C-alpha cells in the first residue's frame, strides 16, 4: 500500500468515526454487558492495585532499613580501620 492509498484509508476511517454518536460509548458496541459487572471489575482491579502498592511500600521500607544498617556497619568498620 502506497502512501496516498494509506492517507485515503485514514480519511475514510476518520469520516466513519465522525458519524458515530459521541454518547454511543462502549455499551452500544456490546463491549460492556452491564454497568454492575463493569463496576465490580473496576473495584477488583483497584483492590489489586492497592495491594501491589502496599507490597511496594513494604519493600521500600525494608530497603531503607537495610541501607541504614549498611551505613552503620560501614561507619563502624571505618572506625576500626582508621
């Protein structure tokens, strides 16, 4: 497909998209069965994201603790060498 044919196809697709009503949404296309199922799915996803964030926070706390312990150990070892 050459560039001109591609540009023409893009123009056709844009004109078709312009004809679709703005309020059609995903429901009109049959992608969302009902609002309750969509909402419960979103809640489940949000819960999973919050759980991952909690895990990340805990991992960061452990890393900070380990870093501080390493700094203390380095300080002690430097004093022993110095």
